[in-house]
C-alpha cells in the first residue's frame, strides 16, 4: 500500500507529509510538475533540507529546466520509487498538487498514438489563421464531451485534445477507457487537504511575498543566463513567466507580484475543482489545525 496526500496549493501538503513520514517510517515522493526541475527552487516553493527534517524525498531536482517532463515519465519514476521504498520496509507517501500526476498513478495514463508532424502542422496553422474559437468549434464537432470537460480558453489543451482525436481516430472518452489497464496495481489511501478560500488566499499571498523576498528575480535571471534555459513546460510555471515579463520591462515589479498572486489563486481554484472528483478521498480540513494534528488524523485513518 502507498499513501497520497494532495490538495490545493497552500494547504500545507509538504509539511503534513513530512510529519506523517516521521510517525509511520515513511519516505516522500513529490508529485509536483515544476519541482522536478533543477534550479527552480524559490519560484516553486520547493521544500528545503531543513523542512525535510531528515525524511528522504524523491523526484525533486530530476531534470534540467531545458528538458521536457511528462506525466508518463512521472508515473514511471514514481512507480520505481514506490517499489524501492517498500523494499526497504518503509511506507511510500506521494505528495503534491499536480492532479494529472495523481491520476496517472491511481487511474492510469492515456495510452494513445501521437499525432504526425503533418497533423500537428495542420492544427497549428488553423489556430494561427483562424484563432482559438475555430479550434473550439472543431473540437465541439468532433468530440462535444471533451469540449465540455476541458478548459476551452487554454489553447494548448484544445490543441492537444484535437491532436489526440486526429491521431487515434476516436474520441477522448473512448481513449480514456484504455487507461485503467496501465494504472499502478497497488492499494492506496488518498487524503485531500482542504480549506476555505480566504484561508488559502491569505497563505498564498504570504507565500508569494516570501518568494519575492527570497530571491525569485535573481533565480529567474540565473536561469535565463544559460543557453536554452527553459523548456516549454518549465516556462509555464507560475512565478517564472510573470518574472520574465518584469525582466523584459513589460510590467513593474509591483504588477509582477500582483500577477503572480492572481495566477496562484486561479491555479488553487482549478486544483480544488480537480480534486473534487476523487470520491474515494478522505478529506482533511486544515483550518484551525496544526500540521501535527493533521498528520495524526491521517495516521488514525491508516
């Protein structure tokens, strides 16, 4: 068996996981899509050595910012880490807020053909010539169920959905039926940390202030000083794209901080929505509760 601790950013997942690990002889596997990148520490609010309190952590600082990292790669590395931790007689604790990574383990990952260069080129040409609305209309025509479920304001997601539909000649819902076959075959107990909007927003605003005071701008400068420093994926990290806009002179430092706070809040809202779908989850209300109390509550469920 392995344990999953997830929830929206700002709910205290990392600290609770460390506390729980110290109680039950566990090791932690990060499920954060941006903390896999080396050198991206301040902007991802990556746990420090001190914060780890001697607990072994896995899947942090795995690749360079110029490299791509996918949910499939996460699944492969996480499964290997779970097996290794169990072989040492310890309990694996997967913790992080990247919902796609959690689903990759618990629900499996989409087994699909990748689009050809020609299919990709056609869809991107459609986007450039006719805009996002034309792609959304095409998605509604080909797969209305998918169009109703994904964020149709996100051009990257719409393009990806259409690419998969074109490459596999079937709807996304049909493709998803194949995922169960490759989910990680082990029992798990899933805990979602929750809190009210005001509680989360207050913590997130404080976090962003801490990040900017701790050298976020200098961290992004260091990344940009490298050759081909950031991949398409790492560039999307909240905090980094806003800081790059500031460094380009497009926005003020005050506006940069405001934009990071707003983007972080929006991300937290999307996470809350995502984690509502896990009917098997035990939900832990973090308001008025210490890290130790939350860990004890989880331990009692185990």
